C-alpha cells in the first residue's frame, strides 16, 4: 500500500523452526517455498527443503536435496544450488548444480 509493506503475519510453526533457515525462494504460483536448513531429518549441514501451501496452510517440510547442498535459487522448473565439499570442517570446493522438477 503506497509502496509500503502491510498485513504482516507470522508464517506459522511449520516455517518458524528452531534451526536456521536461509535463502528462501517462493515458486511463481506461491504454493512452494524452497530453502536450506540444518534442521533434523537432513543428511548433514544445510540441506534443501520444500514446504507446500495447501488450503492456505504451509505443510511439513520435505527434504529434496542433500548433503552439503545450499543456496537454492529457482527459475521456472529448475532449482540451482551449490554443493560444498568439506574435509575436516574445511571447505575444499563448491560446485554449482541444476536440477529439473519432475
């Protein structure tokens, strides 16, 4: 409204978790939210998760890409991410990947 943000709302408990969330990307139709997180249930480090909005409510997150994957970015039906390679907590390299939605 008049160039200002309005109607702030809490995103709900499914998206407000005790683990860090980062790099949030909303699908063009507003029904999928992709992000990386170190939450329980992942394979280690920051994994990529998706939460889907059903009947106006965000659902439990689903692990879609792991291990040591982070910084997701969306483009239509593609998700780009960086895969980090570590040895003894030292990052040796980071490669970029693209995955197509099935």
